[in-house]
């Protein structure tokens, strides 16, 4: 049977949990996740976790912060003037918003705190600073083809 190696296209079913057992994502009831190993399509720890698996293999992988979404970056916490929010929007802690930067790029943020004059926005990935655990099952692997030129 073919073992997964860098460059292969794979399909996996997965369930992702935090240290406290909270499920943050799962492919249950959906098509399996498909990605090319080593291409940067998934976090490094997930890429490394499927290496060497064969179709039908199931395993649990623990991914530390540095191979997941990285540590929380304090520079991605921004104080935003409350007066600049639309008048019909009442900001509350935990609310998710999309902000636009000067280049027109959309950045998802979460409101961390609402003060009297400012709102603290967090542009870190929601899983930043967290160790992750994935239960994975390899469903399919398609190896890269080697073309030999004369």
C-alpha cells in the first residue's frame, strides 16, 4: 500500500479538539478534507501528521501551538474608537466582525472588550495560542506522478 509522502493529494476525515475536549471542527457529515501534502494548504502539524499513513489508517495527532496557528500576537490586538462604529451596531464582547484595511483586504476580528470610548479588537486566528488534537482517518491518497523526460 502507498504511504503518504510530500506532494501527494490526500483525503482525510478528521475531528479537531482543544485540550479541554471541545470540538472546534469536524468533517462529520461532510466530504473529507482534500489537500496536497507539503503545499501549505493546512497547518504544519496536520501536514506532518498524515506523513507515512496508508489508506484506512486512523490516528490521533497532538499539534503544539508552534505547528498550529502560532502564539497570540499582541500586535494583532487593536484599540478602535467606539465612535467609528456604525450607529446601528451595538458592539459586544465575543461578537465577530469583518474589518477592511487600507488595501481593501478583509480581516476577521473578534471583539474582546468594549470600553467607554474604545473597543478592543482581536485579529489573531481564533485558534492562535492553543494546542490542537486531531483524530484523522486517511480515506484516499493520490501520489505525484513522475514524468521521465528522455
